[in-house]
C-alpha cells in the first residue's frame, strides 16, 4: 500500500490499517511511503518481549529520525534502555540495536529519508 504524496487531514492514526513489517513482533501504521522505497513516515508498534537480537545490529543507507511515544526499548549493544520521550537521529551507516522490548511494549514515531531533513 502506498500513501506517497496524498493529503490527509487530522485523524486518529489507529484508524489506518495496522500492517505487518515482516519482522516478528513489529507492526506499523504507515502515514506516507515514498516511491523511492526508502522514504517512510510511520508509527511502529513493538509487542512486549519482541526481540531483534537474531538480526544483529542494524546498519542502513538512509537517515532515520525516531521518537519513542510510549514504552521503552533496550539496546543490547549499548546495554541501555531508552524510554518514552527519547529521540534518536541516525545517519547512514550508524550501527544501532539489536533491541529487546520490555513487558510494556514500545511505540515509536519514525521518519526515514535518503537525504537529511
């Protein structure tokens, strides 16, 4: 499903379809997806106890802007928990994760872009 370049007035984002991400324990509400296959604006929902350790640290070729709306996530590489209100700006090539999600789950707002904003 693509929402590239469509206008949308204020709605409760949970009225959008909750889509699978292809990663166990993680789904998302997509607000916009660019035709380039990279650009994405979404809210990702991590189920309680979701564990991405089998994926190892992530390294990608796009910018990523993340805000934790609710809950928390534990970065296994840094051995640090990031809680509600935390933000991250990751440039292309920056290693991060893997993650384990505590019992409360985690909800993040994320923007991905080929170019810095």
